[in-house]
């Protein structure tokens, strides 16, 4: 029995820097709404993030911002569970 094996080409991933994403999110959390508003001028949505966890956290921060709920470990953790 013969098998026709196709060549598997390497997958090209977009450039990413998870450390930079995490640093940006930390700055936004520490800086509150003003920092979020500044970052949002460049980051239109969570698709700007490569890392899934960073995308998820950005979405949680955005929802809190829209409701004007202050950033804290409790509010962020609760919102991230949704």
C-alpha cells in the first residue's frame, strides 16, 4: 500500500511580542481610564493582540470602561470570567 505524502510547509505567523502586549495591558490597568483612552486611539479592538489571553483581557477592560467601572483586581477578574 502506497501513501501520497504532501509536503507540509511551515506556517508563517504574524510578528508578535507577547511581552509588549502584557506590558501595555499592565500600563492600562495601572493608569486607569485615561491610559485606556490613550491606548484605544491606537488599538481599535482586541484583534490588535496576538496572544489570546491579552485579547480577552483587553475586551474585559473595554467592557469595564464602557460601564465606567473602576479597574481593580476584583472588577477585572470578575469581568474576565464572562
